[in-house]
C-alpha cells in the first residue's frame, strides 16, 4: 500500500479567474497555505487575472473545466451540460490528484461541486469554503445543503449570516466561522485617485459602488438612489465599477443603456472592471453596496472601510456584522430609494462627518478583520 506523504498536499478548486471578492480570498488562502509549508496546486476553469496573480506567487496553476454551477444552467439543456462537464472533470481531477499525491481538496464557493464528489469517493479530506447564502429556489438550497453535509469534512463559512443559513443543513461540528481578512496596506497608503483622469472637480462629492454586474448586486438600486440624491444636491458624481460574468455581457450593456437614460448621465461613470481598486476608492467620498439579496461577507466592504470611506449597505447579510450603524457606516432599507437617499444625504451635507465615520471604519476593519488572524485560522483548519 502506498504511504501517505508527510507534507499535506492540497488541491484547490475555484470557479473563476477574476479578481472580485471570493477570488481575492482564494488568492490569500492559497498564498497562506504555500507559505505555511503545504504543497499547493490550483485548478481553475479559465485563465485570467487570478491565474496571473497565483503564478506571480510561484503557485502551480492548471486549467480544467470544472463544471461550475451558475443560474444560467438552471434548465434541462443546461443541467445536462453540467453533468457531462462535471463527469469529465471528475475523471481528469482524479488522475491529477493521484499523480500529485494529493491529501486534501479545498473547494471555494458553493458553485464548485466536483471536488466534493471526488473526495467522497476517493477518500480525500474535503474542505468546503462557503461564501454564499442561497435561499431560492428552495429545493435547490435544500439539495445543496445535503450535498455539503455528506461530502465535506470541514465547512468554512465567512459570516454569522452564512453560518445561520447553512446550519439548517450541515452539522454544527463541521461548520467553522472564519471572517475574511485581506492585506489592507494598499488602502492605508495615500492615493491621488482618479478625479484628474475622469475630470471630476476636487470640490465635488463622489459616491460609488463596486461589484459584479448581475441581477442582485444592486446596480439598478444604486441608480435609483443616485436619482433621488441628484434631486437634492448639486455637484454630485457617481462611479460604478465592475463587469459581468463571461457570457452575460448583455447585463453590462443593459446597465450602460439605463445610465444613458438618466438626465445626469454625464456625471455617472461606468468604468467596468478595474484592478486599481485602491485608486478607485480614493476617488470616492462615500461607498454604497446596495445588494438586493443577502451579501454574505463582501470583501469590497473591507476594502472601502480600510480606505477610510463611510460604507452604506443594505441591512442584510454580512453587512450587519461588518458595519456599526451610525459609527462606521450606515444600513439602508431595500427598495426604498428615497429613504436611503435621506440617510446618505446627511453624510453629503457634512465633510467632517464623512471623515469621522471613515476613520472609525478603518479602525474597526483593521482591528476586527485582520489578515494575520485569517491566516492563523486557515492554518489551524489544515493542521
């Protein structure tokens, strides 16, 4: 019988190669494990910015279609496609895991399933890192909960809100709450921002959001709130940062069209994907994340708070744990643009309040959601 290797050898699976929230946490996690003495090989479905960053850190990356689950596959044709792709991925991953003498498989996000199947059948230790709160459709949430329960040794959840959702399906002894932590240094340094590049006056108030363009992240709600604010204040500018998933570019194009329909469209900048998030945040006075569904633990809120920006977010999901209402930011209601604009308007009226809350936000995030703490908790899981 082949003996198990002394060094833990981890195969890490992730469903995209972008550099949005879950991908950034994946990058930090892979780096932490490699620096901690683990052998790490990363499997991604596609090339992209994440793959580039991993390679820069000397982390081995292989590209293999993993059969990622997205809402666009929730139809007969789509499900048949996912079964075929997942089966092929299972065979390829199995051969690779054997060749690499893998001991652990780590699956990042609930959209990556193939590692769970492979671990269960072949006996690998499986760690599933869940960043999602999946409520609808209910039958899918229930089925996925059972999949996680029976195909995981440890389930990392990123917030109390996520834990509360999954503990309906997953044994409490498997669930481990680990708050995300990131490198705050880029956001703590002084940055000139993008005002000169965009032609925004120094005395203007800039309000912005960053997020993947999809049906629930809240870009439409952001525009509604912006419209209400524009009725009450002069010299406001608005920034939207983020693109759509490959194959869903029509969502970004639709957003562009709705912006053109606004009377103040000349003061709305829809910049798409940007790598220079620290510069983007330095441009803003106020950051808004108006998600329509519970956002589990948005990394972008950590970034905005570290950049000393007051964060305004809908009162649900991880934002309730991240933001101390009235001290480090504000919670706003869903689908009530006028009421939300009133809350934000109090900030716009007072630069001193913007600065005060921004400083408290930075203090809170650096103290409560640190990368060293995240690093130690991740290493404890794999030890």
